[in-house]
C-alpha cells in the first residue's frame, strides 16, 4: 500500500511485484484441468485446478462450483466422491465454455471437440545442472541467476511461476530464476497444448 500511495505523488515509484505474470504469492487460479480434455458422447471428464493463495503453496483443488457459460443440452455436470465431472450426452457440435469457481476466484475452461488434443508431459526439467523432474524439493544458490528448462512441443505454451525472487523469460521453455537469500518458496511450470494442460510444482530452498 505504501508504494501505491507514493505513486500518487511520485511517478517514479516501481510497479508492485504482484503485477508480474509469474508472481505466485497472491490469490490466483493458475490453471484448470479437464481429464481427459476431450469428451465424447456418454463419457465423462473430471475437473480440478491448480490454485495459489497468498502466503500458501499452490494446491490442486476441486472447484466450489462449475457451470456452463451458456445453456447446453449436450453437457451435464455432476458431483461425485467430492469431485466435479462433466459428461457429454451427445457429440459436441462446438467447444463449450465452463465457468469454474474456487472461492471468489473464477476462470473459464474450454471443453474441446478436437480428437487431436494431446496432454503435454512434464519432462526433461532442469534447474541449472540439476534434473528436478522427480523431485519435490530442491536447493539452489541465492542471488545467482539459475537457468530453468522444460521440454516443450512446438505448439506448447509454457508458463513458469514463482514466489521466490524474480523470473526472466517466464513464458519460454528456457527461463532464468534468481532467489533471495534465506528463502523457502515455490516454483511451478505449466504446459498447455490447446485445451489440455499439465503442471508440476516444487518447493525451493536456498543453499547456506
């Protein structure tokens, strides 16, 4: 708030860090997942999301509410065993938008009709020389730019996010992370291929 107040008087005040698209440490829906991403007549898909709340690590959550953005006779929504699902009563003539709500956060998710949709795989993930694909937690040197890498298809969209320090090239397979000293924070990578999405999260600590 102090920076915002000063901004009214001094135009040179820097923009709040929370405005950065890669910043995790505020309330946001990172991604919504439909499994599988394409639904055929008589089949169902489950709905969940990756959600970040200020001061907390990102979590996979079940939506509080799901509804179509417009009336659809082809889709039915249900809730079973604590999870939302969508089922197609007939083949979809066109993609359908779902409105997905987590608390006060709202996102749209497309139910695709393209059989060519392939769920991307998180693979060949590195932080510097360290292969982190099988890890949940890893440590890196503070105040040094660390190269991040994830394998991505030609048409995949990549998004790196963090609550650590700063990210450069957050929307490319090869990004660069700088972490502040004495921090325990979070790192996320999201891959999108059309309506399909995959993600992975890590806890990051700084080396002493």
